[in-house]
C-alpha cells in the first residue's frame, strides 16, 4: 500500500516536472539543470532567477499599483482586473515571513525615497538596490550624502579661491602686466608717459656715450698699431753693432 502510494506521488511529480520543463523556454532551463525531475525545486529555482524579492522591486511594484489610471477605452471591470494583477505581483515579491510591521516600514521607506528630487537620483537608485532596507538605513544614507556634499562644496570653494588668487595676484613671472603710463613722470625730461629707463633723451645720451667710447677705442687702437709699426721700422733701419 505504501509502495503504491509512493509510486503514485512519484508519477505525479514526474508528470508535473515534465509539464513545467516543456513550458519553459530552452534558454531558461539552465536555471534548474540537475533538478529536471523535481517540480518543487524547479519552481523555486525559476522564482529565484526571475523574482527579485528585494525592497526595491517591491517599491517599483507599489509605484505601478498606485500609478494605475483608467484608460479611455477600458471598462471598470477591466480596470479592477489590472489592479488585482498588480497586487498579485506585489504579493509574489514578498518573502514568506512578510508581516504588517514590515509593510509599515516599507511604506515609510518608499515615501522617503519618492520624496527625493531629481538631483538625488544616484542616492535613490543605490538605496533601491539594497537587500535590506529600513528607515534607519535611509536616514543614515541621507546624513552621509549631505556630509559628502558639504565636503565637496568646501573643496570646490578652496580650489576656486586658489585659482582666483593665482590668476589675480600670483605668478607674474613670464607674464606681461598692463600698466597705465599716462600718470608716470620721467625725472630726466620731466615728461609724462615713460620712465627714465625708457626716456628718449636717455637713449640719445647713451648712444652718444657709446659712440664716443667706440671712437676713443678705435683711436687708441690706431695709436697702438702706429707705435708698433714705428718701432719695427726703427729696429730694422737703425745702426747695427759689428
């Protein structure tokens, strides 16, 4: 009797496994390889592969549920069916031990995440990917994000201040600095618009001095050359000792 009952259950299990196997597409059978004759294990493995029971998945399902609106060509009965299917999706995404306390916690978490503006999209996306999510985790994430934002703002302010200082007051080496020369008085010619080093009279005086020095140098060189030649002639034509 026991063997007959066991054989019947085994036959039913094999039949159920075969039906599931035939309904599953070829590329999805890899998820339950090695368990082709166990329908319960096949179902669990497929569920684990395609139903992510993370809080983020349930939040998206909640959002889909509350975003349902009646279409123009949709009857009220069809609208009710759509809502029922959306609720079924939410229930499938819940873990087996899910209770009302966890639901209250998740609704608070969902409200916190949905309240974030677009510039906090990176924060909301990272929170939705977490395996476990509660209000304390979100609150801590908010504090950390604000602290990082303040630190980044402080660093950017320092960099801008350094860049402004380098542009306005530092680094004159190798750079041309514009200056208004209209109020500059030359102490040599008593004219405005230049300094003594750039004074035209100073350049003329300098040129004359350099010309005089050059003439004196050429004259001295000529005298030296003449004296040398005269000495050589005197030595050649002078009396010789016998």
